[in-house]
């Protein structure tokens, strides 16, 4: 997709300003660009080819079409000029599709001058705002905003009306194996089940057991604790056979003191590779660790 206007986004207008494009409001967040609503023929609107959401639930579209047929399009679509007297949809493709199903001839729009980067950002934000997103889709949206645009958990929380812990908990779900994420995506596991499995060394195996036995979240947490206890005893027996040298112990102590968390080093003598394990006792410590690791 070619850039409209060729302008550089730089720091952009900020996430809060972009939110005004997808949240109904009587005022524009960018006061220098007042909101002006107009009505255009529906055939002059074209979808965004880079829309992150590729699938639209047909039953959902049918319900929306019925509502539009009865009440019209209440919230205008956000668009930008696309050439040849047409407009590219930035936010509102569902409404546009449903309006065609309802055989509407015109649609209300608000025209914005947006860069390609801002269009993508708004599309992701609009998808996150949808109530029917499963936890994995919502988490993936947060991850996209953070990775593509450098937004922090705090910034996202403020702009989207979510707590930082809510965002942090969802992002942790993306560390689960793909098969466990699929169970969560299709409702075979709840977010509570998935969060309990994050600390397990075998989340896939435990997920299958949880589903087959229809275990509650509390029972899943107990299953993970039981498994972890058995594995911890086994690891301690193995570790006792290979005592760490004084330098390794000293480095572990220094790192633990600096982080305020328990740090364990696993480094075989005579080899270059090794493993660093950092244990946290609370979500607050996890947040602190994430900030330290992502600091630039």
C-alpha cells in the first residue's frame, strides 16, 4: 500500500489521539483537525487491503445488517482519500459490509488525513475494542501495538481503559505452545486455565488432561503445583550430583541482589553455552523484569 501524502509519522499524534478515530466522541482529539461528517455513496468506499482482521463472522454480520436496516448506520466510518474520488476504510469495515447486505445506498463518513502507519495502528486498536475477541486475539493485538509502535503496557492501559495487570496477564498467554493457544482460542480452555498452565514445564500435556477431565481452574492450579513439586525434587537430586563452583555461586548472588529476584545459572565447565533462570514471586516482579528487559 502506497503512502498517502508521503509524510513521516515521527512520534505521530500519540495513541490517545488515534483512539479518537475508533471511539465515538463529540470532539476530536486533534483540535487542529475538526471532525466533519458527510454522506457518500457506498460504492465509493473501498476496504483497507492491510486490514489485520481477515475473517468476519457471518451471523454477526447478519445481526448488524438487520440493525442497520432498521436504524441506519449510527456511527460514521473513518476513511481517508484513496484517489479517483474514492475513500479507503480505516475503521468500520464491518459496518460497510453489513450496510451492503442491508442494501443501503449511502454511508456516513469522517475523512482523516492519515499515514499508512497510523491506518494500521487504528485498525489494530479497533479490533482490540471488539467484544467478541478471544483472549489470544486480544493479546496478539496488544503485542502488535507494542512491537510495531513501541507502546508500553502503561500507555496501552491508559489509552484503552485496561489495567496494566490485565494486559500483562494476556501477553503471558502468548508464551504458551501453539496447541494450548488453540484450545484457548476455540474455548476449550478458559483464560484462568491457561494462566495456570504458564508455569508448567508440560503445558500441552496438562492441557489435554484438563480438557479430558473437565477440570476447574482451581483443580488445574493444584495439578500444576503437584507436577512442579515432583519435578523440583527430581531437579534437586540431579543438581546435587553436580555442585556449582564458587564463581558461579557468587555471580548468582550478585544478579539476585541487583534484580531483587532469585537467579540461577546453569553452566557446564568447559562449555560456552548455559542457561539463566529468573524466578519471580508476583506479577509486580514480572512487570519489573519485563521493563528491565525491554529497556533501550
